[in-house]
C-alpha cells in the first residue's frame, strides 16, 4: 500500500488516497490520522468542503449512469417486485410451515419430555439393579464364607471375608446391609479362630493319644540303632570308641536315616497346627495363640504324668513303659513343633516342660523303687531308662536328670546284689564240709580249675583220678560267685552311664565287703571248732582266697589299662563274659587281701593252739613215778601216743598245707612237747627225782629224738630238743659240779637254763633199795612229790615260755624265708 505521509497536508490528495483504498480498514487507517492532523492545523472545514464536493461529484456521476440505464433499472424494479411477491408467498408458506413445525415441535417436546422422564426411570432402575447386584454379591460372599467354614476351609473363608470387607462392602456403604455385614465381620473372624482352635485341640488330643505309640516306636528304632552299632563294632573295633548319638555313629547310620513322625507305622500331620498358626497370624492374634497353645500343652503334660502310684514289680514293666513312652512321644512332638514353627515355642518353654516331666517321672520311679527286690528286674528298669535317655538325647534334650536317676538305680542295684550274694556266700560257707574237694575225672578237674584262681602243680594228664583239691568245695563255689558278682555288677554299666568311676568304686567296696565280712569273717568264726581238720581246711581256704584276691587285683589292674579286657569267666559257670570297664588310674588294692592274710595268722595260731592242746593233753597222761627205784623197761605210753599223733596229723590233716607251714606246725608241736616234758620234773609238786625216774625220762626223750630224726627238717627240729636233752643229761650226770663251771657248762649244757639246772640237780637223788612192803602207787594216795601228771609249776612255766620264744624266733625266720 502506497504511503500517504507526504500528502498529509493536502486534503484533496488525502481524499483521493482514501477513495482508492482497497478496503474499509485501509480507508479508516488513512482517514483517522489525516483528521487528527487537519484538526490540529484548523483545516477541518476545508476537509468537509472537500468531502461535500467529492460526494456531489459522485452523485452526478451516479445520476449520469442511471439515465443511461433507466429501462434496465425499471425492469430490475419489476423483477424485484415479482420477487417480492414470490417472497411474500414463500413467507406465507414459511409461516404456515412454521406453524406446522411449531405444532409438531410441541408434540416432539411432549415426547421428549416423556423420553427424558423414561430415561430417568430407567436410570433409577439401572442404579437399583446395580445396587441390588452389589448387595447380592455381598450376600453371596457372606454365604460363601459360611460355606467355606462348613467345608473347614478356614483360610479361604478368612480371605473371602477380607475381600468382602475391603472391596465389596465399600461399594454398598450407603446401604443398611453394609452396616449389618460389617458388624458381623468380627464375630465371623472370632468364629473362624474358635473353630480353628477347636480343630487344633482335637489334633492335640489325637497327638496325646498317639504319644505313647510314638514313644514306643522311637524306643524300638533306638534299639535297632544299638544293634546296628554293635554289628558294625564287631567288624570294626575302632567304632567301639564311639557311643550312640555320636557324630561318627550318626554318619555310619545315615543309610538307615528315617523320620520318626513319618513312617509306615505312624504319620503325624501338622496341618491343623500350621493352619491354626496361619489363621492367627492373619488375624494378628499370634500372642493369644501362643498363650493358648502353651496352656494346652501344659495341661496335656499334667494329664500325661498324673500322680497315680507307679508299679515296678510286674515282669513287663507296663506302667514304666507307658510313663516313659508317653514322655518321649510328648517331647519328640515338642521338638518337631519347634523345628517346624520356630516362632511358636521358645526353647525355654520346651526345656521347662521337659524338666517338669523328668522331675515328675523321677519322683514316681524313686517312690516305687522300694517295691523292687530283684536285681535282674532292676536291670530291666535300667535298660528301659537307658533307651529313654539315648532316644531323647538324640532329639537334642538334656538328659542329666535321668542320668542322675541311673545313679539311684545303681545304688539300689548294688544293695540288691550285695544282699543276694551275701546270702549266697553265707550259705556256701555254712554248708561246706571243710574237707578237700574230691574229683572223679579230668572233666570235673578242668571245670574247677577254669572257675577257680588255682594253678595245678602238674598237668591234668599227669594226675591220677580220683583225686582231691587242697581246698574244700566252698572255694570254687565262692570263685564262681565272685565272677558272677563282677559280671552282674558290670551288666549295669554301658555307654550312657554317667561317671563310670562310681561303678569301679562301688565294685571295690562291695567286693571287699563280701569277701571280708561274709567269707573271711564266716571262716574265722568257724575257727572255734575243736576239730583240727576243719581248722586246717579253713587255713588252706584262706590261703587260696588270698591268692584269689591277688589275682583279682591283677585282673582289675589289667582292666584299667584296657577297657575291653574281659573277665576270665568260662561259659559253663558264668552268664556272660562282659568286659570289665576301666577303673581309672592307680593301683587296685582290695582290703580283703590284707584281711585274708591277717586271718591266716589267726588260723595258724588256732592250729598251734589245737596241736599244742593235744600235746599237752598227751603229756598230762605221762604219770611219771619220780620216786621209783625200778629201772625202766620201755618207752612211756604217752610218748608213743604223742609221736603217733604227730605222725598221723602230718600225713593226713596237715598233708595239704604248704611244706613251710607244715614244718612250722611241726616245729611248734615239737617245741611245745619239749617244753611240756621239761615242765614235768620242774613242777613244784615234784620234790625228789630218783635216777631210775631220770632214766625213764631219758628213754622217753630219746624216743622223741628218734622220731624227730625221721622228719624232713630234723636238724632244725632237733635244735628245739637241745634244752630237753641237755637237761636230762645234766640230771643223769655223776659230775654235777661241771654245771657250775661256766666253761664246761657252755660246752656240755649250753641249752640248760642256768636257773632250772640247779633246781633239778637238787631234786635228783640216788636210788636206794625199796623198803620191804613198799609198793609204788600209781594214783590216788601217791606222795605229792613222787608223781606229776599235768600242769607245771613256776619253773615249768618259765621253761615253756622260753621254748615258745625259741619257736617264735624260728617261726619268724621261716616266715621271712617264705
């Protein structure tokens, strides 16, 4: 568009420019600034004038153009009139049509209104239908919850109830049914929880009913494991070092691994417990559930171990089986529950129940123990308790309390064994014949040797039967009892027994008590017998019992070095060859060994006493006539009887004694004989002794010497006769003054007592012819100084004391050599 800036001051130019503007906008754009300029320059009138002139000019131009086109204009006007007429006609038609349309529109409005109204009703119906559908869905889900409860699908019912509450009820919150169902939700949840707990209690009841069978089954499999371990030990000695439930045993038994709760015989389904747990977790009621479950288990525990008296005397131990199997089943289920649901039960709660069960069981068993009076029956009780301990320790329980019960059972078992074997030993000792045990053949001989601690001097093939052992029958019978006692003592010991040293201590104490108070004391009590053969046999038995004690000490020492050393018990006499267990360290000393050794001295002294008593009795029958003037013609009868007696006892009664002891017995008898004979002339009742009487005494002494010279230990025995021989020689001497010469006395009469010699010399008188009518009196009214028959005076007692001293010295020397 051309600029008009330079024509602003020229109105005509402005008008021309405006006229030729292509549009109204340009026209206005040109006119407004020009008018503003003209008004400021006071040229407005001039502009108006120009506009009027321009308008007139244009009108003239229009008129000129119209004059040239008038007819056309008229035609146009006519045409316009016709058009107007047609337009009026069309307007009438349009008005009529408008009326028609308006009439139809009113009808349409009525229809529209009816349609709108019907649409509102339909919408209401739809809304009501949707609301009814939502309510029906809510009711369906509510009924579904009940159906699921009836079908025992508690978790599904709980989930459906949760869906109903959180989703479907939110869509019908404006309806009353929502409020009703909402109020019923807690009651339904409570009903689900109560129903689940009812099922759980039913399950717990069934579990309690099956707990005994579960315990019985677990005991059975524990025994199978012990059998398998024993078989493996027989093939591999190294496995003997490992106990049941040890790591090595568990590894070795892996191929036999099984789940005690899931076997062909028994299947424990934990679904009710897990379902109840899951339900209460969903309901956020775990604390309540734990409390109720713990209370139920405590109640079941109390029912399990009621306070009914326990009977332990029946052969099958039914009450004890029931008690321990119930506890075992209960404990196994508790441990399995803890493993499956760690958060349900704390370890402290389980251990508390376990300790309570054990305390109650121990209390009942301890109260019933006085009923048991049989050691073998007590072994059955112990074996059942051991299986119980081994089973439950395999499930991780602490069995110290039940192990302490084993100590109580062991004390009772020890008392029963001591009582039974005491009676056996006393019966053996009291019924023995105290004669050397006769043997008819080699089989019997070997049996006795096998069961007794006895080493024959020669092989069986060299022995001629029938023969006899040096000991009496009581010795092998006691040896059998000792072996059986040891075996039965260790029947109680096994891998599960606590503190094996207690067994060893009890064994030594009991064995010492039996051997000392029952065997040794009983034998010593029989030493009061006046029968020399019985006393000698007691001494021989004591000697063999001492040997047996030494053998036992060696055996127990050997067992200390190896806990698998078997006792040497033959199958014909013992019930088992069960190995003796380790006795710890240090030497083994049986007090019975010293007791038998000491009582041997008592028996020896008793033999000395009996032999000396017999010798004294024979010497008392001497009946010497000290005033006789008749020369002697033969040996006195008492000397003959005395030597025969000594020979008889040496070849019969004392035959089985050791040679050293026989020699000692003989020496004591000879010494006592010499002292007794020497005491005769020394008696205070003898005031005078004739040479004839001395000659008789010399003959008797010579006879005694001859007998002694035939004995094996004659040189030593003759020494005990030195005093007697030299004293008799002094009494016969014609030179009594030699006795008072010390040098001569030491040469010829060294054995004569310096105090006794002068006394006897004073008593000896030379023979004188017997007066007419004199008759020697043998008894009764004989002069008190002429005869001696019996006790000696003070000098005689001194002589006997000296002889006894010499005998004692030689005896000590012999004992030292032994």
